[in-house]
């Protein structure tokens, strides 16, 4: 009887451990997804800044060319 009880406890313990791994994998996956979303947001913001700087450079170059006499 004690052997069966011990076997059942071992099986339940192993089952609980394997479920914890799945939960930790899910948490890790969620964390990675959040970090990826943040990285995408940063990339989009940086691209907007680059586009803005490009436009400012074009405007400054155009204004400089207009100010120079031929």
C-alpha cells in the first residue's frame, strides 16, 4: 500500500513540475513578445526622427541654394 502511495506522490510531483515548466515557458514567451513590441516601437520612433532630419536637411539645402546668387 505504501509503495502505491509513494508511486502516486512521485507521479503527481513530476506532473506538477512539468506544468511549472510550461508556465515559465509561457511567461518567457510573453516577456520576449513584450520586448519585441518595445523594440518595434523604438525602431518606428527612430525612423520618424530620421525622416524628420532628412526633411530638415532638404529644406536647409533648398534654402541655401535659393539664397545664393547665380
